[in-house]
C-alpha cells in the first residue's frame, strides 16, 4: 500500500490535485481510497459526482443519536464506493476551523 498526502495553505488546489491523481490511478486499474479531510468536501465530492460523503464523526454521532452502540460502525458505514470504483472516506468534520484532520487521531484511527 502506498499513501500520498497533499498539504498546503487554502486555495491552492489541493483537492483538485488529489482528485485528479486518484482518478488517473483508478483509470490505470489501481485500487484507490481517497480520504478527504477538507471542510468543504471538495476532494470526495468531485470523485462522487457531486454527492456529499458524510464524515466518520457525522456517522458516529448519527448512530449514537438513534440509540445504536458506539461500536456498531462498520467499514460499509464509512467507506463509500463510486460507480467508477473509487473508495471514498471523509475524516474530521465539516465547516471552518477543522483542526482534527492534521492530527494523529484522524490518521491513527484510519487503519483497517
């Protein structure tokens, strides 16, 4: 498994670059999982054809709100497959001030 991380200040095209790299690798037959961490959901939304992918924390809170066990989350709940074969997952939370994504917490819990 190879991991590619794209960092930088806002507005420089990180989501566009990440989505294009994922699309190019996918077209070459490489299995790709895009883990989006941008608060506007751009990187996963591009690959999902405009559909919004919920963040892991959003799914977790929704399950708790409906009385389900906190450990009831499965990979099928948090990893979404597009018709073209991309696997998509969103970490962190939506909105400005998203500080969770650059921490060890978001990446350390992502190991499946």
